[in-house]
């Protein structure tokens, strides 16, 4: 996954730029969701059952990441 570090950096920069702007953060979430959906569809080769399994796995990973970063979000808002 080291070849995706440029994507990680791009996303981190976009999050930083949107800090405090809920609409921009929501737009970023929408773009990331669309990108994940495309990647899943291609990885599943159009197979709905495989796509479903991949979607559920991604949803679980997103939840874990959000929970992991909750403290960072509170710190950024000055609430921690």
C-alpha cells in the first residue's frame, strides 16, 4: 500500500484545508465515497455479491478509522 502514500497525503491536505468548513468536509466525504464505490465495483468485476462483501468490509474499516481518530477531532476542536 506504500504506492498510495500520495493519495493519503492528498486526502490529509484536503481535510486540513477544509478544517472548520462542514460543507467542504461533507463534499470531501462524498468524493471519497464515490471513489471507493468505483474501486469496489471494479474490484468486484461487477459481481453484486462480491461488491456487497467488499462494501461491508470497507464500512467496518471506515467506522474503525473514525473511532480511532475521534480523539484527534476533539483535540482539533479544542474539546480534549
